[in-house]
């Protein structure tokens, strides 16, 4: 785990390092959460602005990845709560969905899987994204979401069940 805290490193250098390391994974997370590429880019930018402002107060209780992911998810939640968000056209085509690096089902098409993930309830979507897209452990997910490990495990199990159902339903229509 990378520790962000350190008196010998310059804030700007550290932020550049964090951006280089986590920008693409945070963009993918925000895109699937918000269903819009421009909004996802805004959310990632806002995430790094918030991180820069609070970098000196980061205690290092978690990894930089967990810390940034939590900021990004909270930023996405704030954007979804905003009144204007409900009036946007958020239709997503399979071409707009970033590729899925690793997926839990062997015989599913990556686009179909990404579309199924988008259809999941928010709590299930969060754990799937963090576990498979960000390669986080159950402990890191629990820390990021502020829940216990058994809740993470339950959400992951329910998400798998729902994804199987959605993918089988999609395959039946083909």
C-alpha cells in the first residue's frame, strides 16, 4: 500500500503521481456510476481537486487508492443528488462503456456485462466496481464504503446473482 503522507515530498509532485496512477481507474468507476463520460471526467477532476485540498490532512489510515476511491464515490453521489442530474439524457450505448478488465463470468461478452453492471442497484454496483475494476480486497471495500466486511460479502453475492439473471435474460433475447 502506498502511503500518501510524507514530509519530504512536494504536494504537487505527489498529486501528479496520484493522478498518473489512479486517473483511468477512477474515470471508469465514475463513468459507470454516472452513465456519462463528460460527467465522469468532471467527477474525476473534482476528486483530485478535493484530494489536493485535503492532502495535508490525510492521516494515512488507509491506502491512497482507498482514500481517492472514497472521494470519487462521494463526488459521484453528490452529482447524482443534484437537481439538474434528473433532467439529463443519460442513455448509454455499449460503445460508450469502457472495457471491463476482469469479469466474474467466463461466457459473457464484456459489453453485455458492463451494461448489466450499470443496471444493478447502487449498493451492488459499488461493490462489483471496487472488487473487479479496482482489485480491492473486501477489507478495502469495507473501509471505502464505511460498512463491515460481511455486508460487502453479502452485497457481492447478491450482485453476482443479479448479474447472472440479467446476463441470462440478455442471452435469451439473442
